[in-house]
C-alpha cells in the first residue's frame, strides 16, 4: 500500500472519529487489506447495543495502483443524530431549570425580607407587652389587686399547686393511713390530718404576723390602726419571704413544732416508716404553700372554720367529700358539716375566691337543734 493510500485512510478515519465520536468503524476483510502496522494504528471505539446503522463506502486504490480500487465498508451508528437531539433537549431543559431556579431565588429573597419585617414587628410587640407587664406589676405593688402574670408564685399559680397537692400527696397519705390504722374510722383519720394541716397553717400566720408587728413595733396585730397602709411593706416582705433559704427555715421550724401532734406520733413508729416518709413529703409542700399564701400580696387565707354549719350555707365555697360510707352521728344535726377535708382558698378581705374546699357532711343524725339539746341533756 502506498503512502498516499495510508494517509488517505487515516485522514478519513480520524476525521470520521472527530466528527462522530464514539462510533464503531468496521472494515470488511480489513486484515487482508492493511499491514499489521496499520492495523495497530487504527482506532476502534466500541459502542454496544446499537441496532440501526448507516453504511458508508470509501474507495481506496489497490496496493499495486491498479485501476480497480478496493472498497472498504464503514458502519456508524444512526444513534449519533438521536444523541445530538437529546443533548439539545437537555440543554433546553437545563435552561428552563435555570430559569425556574432564578424565579425561586427571587421568591426566597422576597420571603426573607417579609420574614425579617415580621420578626421586627414581633420584637416590637414583645417589648410593648413587657412594658405593659411592668406597668401592671407596678399597679400590683401599689394596690395589690392585680396579678403579675410573669410571677411564678402569683396567687393563681399557688392555688393550682395547692389543688394539685390535695389530689396527689394528700390522697396517698390518706390511703396509706387507712390501710395501716384499721382500728380508726375514715372520719377519724381525716380529723387527724385536718388538725395537723390547720395547726400548720396557723403557725405560718403567726410567723407572718410577728414580722408585721416587729416592723411596726406593736405587741399584736390588733394594735395596728385599721387605716394603716401596709402595701409597700407587704410587697417588700414578699420579695424576701419567697426566697429559698427563708422558705426552708420556716418549714423546718414549723414542722418541728408539729411533731407533738397525734398523727405525727402515730406515724413515727418504726413499722410505719413508709407512712412517715409520705406524710413528711406532703407536710413540707403543704407548709410551703401555706407560707407563700400567707405572705402573698394580696394575702390569701385558708378557711377551716365551717364545722357545725349547714352544708347548704357553704355550698358556694365547699364541695361534699365522697366518703366510703355515709356518715351517721346521732350527736350531730343531719346535713351539717362534721369535718373539713380540705380548706377553701380566698382573699383575706373576701373580695376574691380561688378554690373550693371539701367537707364531710352528716348524712344521718338528729333533725333539729332542739333534738341536739335534748340529746346532750
């Protein structure tokens, strides 16, 4: 084969591969037409799986420059055109995607500006709300008739805590005592607990009253003039009274004074250690609630003083306790309150009511006061 034929073949082949990259070139009987050196130089790019092919023919002069040329058949994939179309389609899709991304970025930018504006408005509202709360708190300091909603120990939250104490720890203590002291009736056990609670509350009031008397240098609370404005002092006292070390000292001193109570002595025996722990936990939280309500501003009070009254007269402030058995007592008037299970909570001046208490009502007894006098005589 001549040099011109060699150059012609390689020029066409390289040109074909450049124009159609990845095509597969086949030459019929190529091993007979070209020398081994040329065979090693020919580049074959495999592309499997193509079915449709376009056939092209190239005439190459024979090795001895004969008139009859050798015809080499070269095949290429028709999928090359389809690939071009796919590439163009992908380019269009990419342009569309870029356009959509640009649109979305504009929307995100707009939303970020709107979000920043809303955050600023929210901060302004919070600042105004905080300022309003401060002003309301000042009104509370002066008048004592509004609650500071940011105060974790305001009167409403204290009431919720006191009510939860009744439905949890008190119930556990009462059940444990009923199982351990089977010789006592349900009402007797309630009376022991109520006596303990009432005494604890009275001790808290005594400590608070002594503080006021010491501040005003008087012997008793009755010596304080009725028109004396103590709102500033009471507010200041409360700020110190709610501190942890003050509460802990009050609880420790009062619980120590309650150790002589009958129920405390009963539970102090070694075999009742489980009851003693439950009672101690209940009493600590109860005394703390009593102390916080006593030093609150305005002052909250617990009402135990309804024993002997007709339940119908106290139904607004008390609900009837559901005892296991109806209470029968021939020494008491039917329909009266024979024991307080849980006190009601209200303001000292009775201008606000926070929580109903629970009472035991006599279901079967004497009919009237005259019958009671006859029984006693």
